[in-house]
C-alpha cells in the first residue's frame, strides 16, 4: 500500500462509518481516486456507486478494481449530474484541492435529492501548521493542494449554502463533516 493509501485509509474508514446509506441510494464520490471509499461503502449496503476524478490514471485504476461501479474523468465543479439526482455525496481527502470550494458546495446542494447528505473528510492541521501550509507551502508547491480549512471554515461553507444539521468534528489527523440538504 502506498504512503498516500495508508494516510487515506483512516479517513475512508471514519467516513464510511458515519455515512448513512439506504439500499439502492445513488452515491457520488467526488475526487474518488482509486475507488477505495466506494468499495468500502458498497460492502455495507447495495448502492448505485459512482465516482469522478480529474486524474485519468486514478479512474483507470478504479475501473480495474471495481468493474461493477461507474467511474468517469470529470471535474468537481460543476458536477455533471442533474438537479436532485443524488442521495449521498462523499469527498475523502480532496476538499483542500478544490479551487472553488463555495462553487462545489453549491453544486452539492443542487444535485442532492431532498434529505440527501454530503460527507467530507479532510486533513486536520493545527493552527500553526495550517498557517504554514496555506501561506508558505501550498502557493509554491506542485502538490495540487490549495487550502486546508479549520473546522469552523469548513462548517461555514455548508451553513452559508443553506445546508441543515451541519456536523463537524476532528478526530486524529482528520476533520469530518456531515451536512443535510
């Protein structure tokens, strides 16, 4: 398992444990990588599993690992899904890569069905490390990282977009969010 795979494993397990799924839910995993989160979720209940990612190599790997699921090379904003067409949206260790987080959150609101939910897992950096990363590292790196958010900042995106029952918590090296439409 790669270093990145070991890091995301914790986030995947926590996100999968908090996600409320019903039989046949349409699930969209945004920035799905190799499909590991959808693999974990589909092991719990029969879902209509869909993943998108901008990296062609990740989508190729996801299709190889999970041929019974649907994967496409697509951006996170705008989402190529119709209004109120998805029950659950997940984002694991990728929100900090999004160049337009507000636009993405608005898109979640648009594509989620009534009573749908979005679940996010992202890195949990302390104040000093977050400052260093956001101001001194990310602007000059080629990592694709844009900005790591505090729990308060992450919650504000979803509160301002009109989501309800927004819950955010930190656990170990992760920040986790659930927001309902």
